[in-house]
C-alpha cells in the first residue's frame, strides 16, 4: 500500500514511456489517459541511456518536460530510477559491468538485467543516477512513490561475483574448516584448503544441469548470496533516495513466486510491496490468488500494489491469446480482493519496435479511443473512481496459514531426488488451492513469522527445518495449534545436511511417526488410500512410515507396503499434528483440509459453486466481501449475509440471491 495523504483512491494507471515518442504526440496521450480515468503513471523505467551519455554528462531536459506535463495534467507519478538497463557506453568502457551466464559465457551489451550486481562500476553509476534524480525532483508534490530499477532478477557467475562470494562466506562461516563442515566436503575428497580454492557453482564446476549439483550446500549458499547481492543493489539506491526524500515511499516491482530472489528477505527493506501479475489465459485462478496472497504476506498482511499487468495480451507466451471481454476487469478486482490498493498496467501506449511492440496497451497502435480494450479500461476506471477510498488499507483476517520458504524451494530443487517431478511450488499450491476453493481466508507466511494468531498452519514439503523452526512449531502445537506437513519433510538443516536419527528429523516427536523409506512413483504408476469412505490416489511419493504416538487415519492399499499408514494424526500437548505421506488429488485436499477446519471451527466465508472465488477485506469503512466468477456461466449465489454492492448500489439481505454473470464481480459492503 502506498501510504500517503496524496492517495485518496485505488490508484489506476501504469507504465508510460513518452520518451519513445515524438513530443507532438504527448498532448493527445494526455487526452486519452484522462478519458480512461488514469490517475497515475510510472515514468523513467528504462531511460538511463538517454539520461547519461558518459561518466559525467547528464541530460534531464526531456524528463523535465515529461514530469511537468504529467503534473499539469493532474497525474500522480511513480518515478523509476532507470537502473534496470545500463547504457552501451558503460559496457564498452567498463566490461566488468557485464554478467557471466550459468554456462560460463561472458555476456556482451544487450537485452536488460545484464548488469553484474557485484560490479563496482554498476554500483557507482547506479547510485549516482539515483541521487541526481532524487535531488532534481524532490519538490514535485505529485510523486507518490519511487520505483527502483525494474524486475530485479537473474544470476551472475563472473569474477566480481566469485570474489564477493568468498568474502560472503568468510563473513558467514569465519573459517575454511566450518565451510568444509557445512558443505560436507569430505564427500568425494572435495576439501577446500583456502577460501581462494572456492569457485562459483555453475556448469564449469559443480553443476551438470541447472538444478543438478554435486554439492547442494555450495549451490544453496550461492543462491542466497546472489539474492543478497542483488538486494544490496536495491538497498544502495533505496538508502540514497531515502536520505533526500524521506517522506516518499520506495519500492521495486517483484514478480510473484519468482524463484531466484528470496522476497521474504527483500520485504524487510521495502516500504510497500509491489508486483507484476502476468498469468496466461489458462493459468488456474488459484495460482494467481496464491501469488497475490504471497505478496500480501511479505508485509504481514499489509496491502500491496499491483504495479503491472497487461490490459489485453502478453507477447512472450507460445500462444498470446487476448484477454476475453471482462477478464481484465475480473483479474484487476481479483488483485484488489486479495489486498491490492492499486490497479496498474504495462503499458499506457504500445511501442513501435523491439520485443514488446505487440504487448498489450491502453493506447493501441491505432492511436485513438475506439477500441474494445480502451472501452473496458475506461469502464473500470469509472468504477474505481466510484469506489474511491472505501477499500483502501483493507486487511484480511485469517485463522489459517501456509508456510512458503525460498530456502526450501531452492533446497528441494537441488535435492538430487527422490523424483524429477517433485516441485516445491506445486505442492504448496495443492494445499493453498483447497483453502481457496473452500473460500477460507489463508495467509502465506515465512518460517520467521509468528504462529500464535493461527489455529491451523500447513507446511507442505518442509524438507529443510532451520534451527529453531521446529521449536516454534512444537510450541504452536503444544499450545493448541494444529499443524500439517507432508512427505519429504524434516530431512535436512539449513546447510542441507541430513538430520540423523530418522525422518522427519526434528519434527519426529511432534508428528509421532518415523519414516523408514520413500517410494518414488513414475508418471504411470499410483497407489491408493481410503479416507472417509472415498478412495483417493497416492502418487509421486509414498512414504513408508511407522506410527510411534500418532494415529493412522488411512493406509496404502497396494504394493508391498499395503497397510502402512498414508495419513496420520498425532495429539501433542493441547494441539494436533497431521502427516500426509503422499501426493493425492484436489478432491482429497479439499475434503481433508475442510474436515480439519471444521473440527477447529474455521468457517468458510460462504459456500459457493465451483469457479466462484470469495474473499474478505476489512477497514474502518466496513467489511467488504468480494465475489468473483471465474467461470463461463451465470451463477446464482444464496447469500448468508446482507450488504450493499458498491459497484451497483444493489442492497441484499441474508438469504437473498446474488446473480453473478460470467466473469462477473460483486463487492458487498457490510458496515
């Protein structure tokens, strides 16, 4: 959320790049943006090349004109620092700025995200530009946020990074003996005698595929190092700008469930979370909802900014289908339903060249307002003006949480087994989807977050149990909480060293089980188990476990381990811990999670047909229930509460029927 007295409604707008167009076209752009109810533009995202032509020469004349133009037209500004793509002269004169790829190939100038995060050249000039921008525009009262760089990401394996990696390891582990211990370098005679022996883990050293490494500890630490290195570039600009404009909030655009960067660490240094949402037309609604909730969870439930989405079509998918009528509106409100206080797009105007010239925009190549997309944008803009400040700052109260952890994501990818089809995000989504389909609010939290406010916490694929995390879970369950985890959990510590004494390691007493073996099933194989009279598939992994204190709720029905537990429940202190020893299907997850929630009095907001998503946000203006129809047919929903639809002003009583058309939205306000 952009917390500012300058913001009185859901901000509506997005990336505008007038520097790519002749100045005589700007006036018409302003007319069209006003017509569409646009009230904010993100400026200066990729202008470094035009702003700085050599080490000491800066050119702000065109940006001055752009800044004055949008101010005169009443537009707010999210001002970017342009450091997402360095100028050509910089790469020519200072090749240390260029990245080295995973395969060892040294990049030349081109594309973007091509700056080494540990390059002294990049850091010097990026900071200098940020300072000059902040000093020049600090008195513009229409700037509501700073936007540092753009979609930080990727990896670098150059000599800058190798040197800095060694220093990072010295600071973390102090001695080379400790490095050898945590990486278990006694294996394969891999012992390091000096920090200078350590090289970056890529295809020239430890790796034989992107996610296959001979030493997981080395590759895992490099993931952490890379994320911190790029984050430090962000923090460098943040600190420089904050010193000059301390009252303007600062962000950078994240990318949802983006694996390369640990956003939970990044969030500590962001004034508010913003992210770019680009689902494909066939992306399941739950996938998008999870990512919205993940972004909301980065700041312990504070609202976030939807800072980019396409108005109509992306241009990087195999099949770039149009958003069908109503989908742009539906997905915009889906973001608001999950905590967004902005609805913003890339882009305001389609460029005429390069790789995004066919990416959707509010102003199309035809250059006028007589397009389907422009009409839909205008209609949504009018609705957001009507809503005004009603939903701003709304929070979602949840009694259930799902743990998401980047270290676990990286570690399971590097685990060298048990199955090539084992993917951390997919397992998290399986459980999140159950809550979403049941219309039960759920928070996405980190291993560092407090558990005490929740009744149910689920940690799918908690492969890595970091120091102290087991004690946090133990206290949670002992004090009355309910905890659930799955197969391939509790295996290793934060260094990816196996916890000896039997799986699930430090979770063994909480779960009351011992996992002896695990069976990885190929795509064409499955087992089964029966729960509540219904038989469900057991696929991917089947843990062969023994109950110690736990109660078996179901057992495998095939193979030599038929009769061994597939589901368990362990009473522990005042609470209970569940273990799901295999992957099953959506019907099972919905039934099982629904049963646990019912047992501990976690109620759905409302029961609805399939494809209807319902969320709740509350603030001083009341409680807002968002009804979203992701289906292709009209649906009648019998309400269990009353309220006024803030989009139509229709008033409903408890027991009334809400008719929701295909791709329809209703937002019921309860005071």
